[in-house]
C-alpha cells in the first residue's frame, strides 16, 4: 500500500496559487488530489438540470487533464463524504490530509466529522485559508470584537493589508515549483453528470479572464445592466477556479472600486463565521416583529418576472435564463420583494440560492438582509428603491428591459402588481409598527 498525502479539493478547483495544495506538495509524501461530489449537498438540489453541478464537473475534468500532464490524476468520487473517506483510507496508506477551509455551516460540520475520523487514525488534518484575503478573526475592532458595519471594517482591512510590506497578503503560492511531488498514477474513471442524476444545461459559463478595460471602467459602468461593465467572475470565485489573491492584486492595481467588492465578500464571510444565526434569522432581532404578507401568488409573479415592473421582471428573467443577475438589479429585485410586496427576505434568498450560478451563502444572505433592512450595514427600512427612478438612472434607453422583456410596451405585458406609492406607504407602516415607532 502506497504512502501518500491527500489534497482534498472543494472550493478551489485549480492547481495554480492554491494555498493548501502548495503546503501538501511541500510535504514529505507524494500528493494524491481528491474531489468528492457530495451527495449530502447534491441530493438537496431540486433541479436536475443544475448549471452549477455542470460547471463544477466541467472544471473538474479540466483539472484532471492538467494533472495527467504531470503523470498524476484526480480521484473523483460521488457519495457521502464520511463513506468516501473510509474507502480512501482503506485503499491508501494516508499520512496526512490537506485542504482549504470552508466557512459555511454545513462545511464546518462535515470537516469536523472527517477531522475526528482522521484523528482517531492519527492522521493530521491540515487546513488553510484560500478563498478570501482575510478570514475569521483577522480583521477585528480594537476591542477584539467583530465589525458589523462595512465602512470601518474596510478601513481596518486596508490597515491590515498595509501592515505587511509588498502586499504580502496578495502573494501567490508557487505550486508549480513542486508539481513533481504529485502521486504518479494512471487516470481514474470519473462519474458523469448522468451517473449522478444530473443533466446538461443551455447555460453559458462566463470566461475566467479579468480584462483590464473592465477594471479601468468599472466605477463608471458597474451599475448599467445593459453593458458589460462587470467582471462576471463571481462564479469562478465561488468554486475557486481563479485565485482570490491574483484578483485582489489586479483590483488593487487597476480599480479600488472593484477591489471593494472583494472586501464586501470577506466581510460577509466574517459575519457568517461570527454570527451563524444569520443563516436562518434576522441579523438584527428587532426586526423579528415585521409582519410579512407572504402572498404566494405575488411571489410566483416575482419569480417568473411578471410583476408589471419592467426592471424587476427583466432581472428575474435574466436570472431564470442564465443563472446570473446584474448586481444593481439584484438590489432592485430584492428591495421590491421585501418592501413593495412585503414578502419575507428568506423566500427571496432561497429562490436566488436555487437559481444563481454564483450562489454563495454568506454574500447572498448578506445582500438579502441588507435589502430587507434586517442585516448588518442595513439599508434603513425607510429607504425603498423606486423601480421607475432606478430605471431612469441605470437603464434610461430600456436596452436591458427590452432584451429580457420583449413584450414590454404591448398589451401582453401585465399591469403593475401593486401601485408604487401605496406599496411604499404600506411598507413604511409595517416596519414602523414592528419597531414600535407608531
């Protein structure tokens, strides 16, 4: 039985600049890379034509091809992680397991279970920071507590960054120097999408290149949904097909405004770590008294992009068709659901979780609670996006709307589901009552 170290790929589907993989390759034993299609996660997905599973499968195959160029291969399994790990430990003389940390509640429980299993066999389980620049307790207030407001957090983030010379925290891990330390093996068979009960989709995956022009023009174009003014890299960040450090270096050099989005991502990951209750509950408990209307017919109209509010409908149809929605429009659609329709943010969050190719629990949750006014750095309850003025400001020529709502301007397009002024007043009254401000 061969002595090996295992590197467990999860949200880091790449070889280049991979923190945990770098440390594994510098260790004492040849490294066998492993990826597990986790049945505990996949069984919960309702859609069998799920573009995210297809995306992962596509990039896992690319990863395996790169490993085969090094006379190695990726061991890909489908099943429950504890069962798969028992099989791996039976087959190989595992000396150590390396992986990069994942901060979502399920992942933490899973890693604790696998860590305990390995500990009983005296196998070290070594974890590393890889999917964010600063994690957990790395950016804290002077009193040692976590930040709950973004602006001071971002100031301290930069302070931490500047505490080390030469942007040390953006430094890449030169994994390619140690590629000869991969375990030499013939290719393994890999489960197909069909084997796992999934199907191909028509969704086009965005490129993982970050164009300099996007960065240079980002501050001016990022809010206009009809133009290609954003990087579309969020899905690649989600699954780690690109390095956060490489992207942060580029942002720091060419667009601090774009880098700011990566800081928001770190912020929401930190919030989820310190305040895990946000997964199910309002960050601010004083909003627990909000009486949501939760009208199922209105929710269905919102989901299908048939509210009679063109900018909202365009966003929802873009999401349903492509698995993506422009960030400005995410804010508009979320505000509309929670304020105009008074539907619980958790309904919207769950729908986005099903549909978004770039779905990330911490950012999705943070964004929805921001829109609802219940979260950290919350948009005040009395600030309610006006879909008409948002359209005039960001889609004046209706290019985005006409692309996704072709029947706009004809008698086939529905009347507004609710009148804006009335909906606004109803939302204000509801929130005031909940907060005892009557």
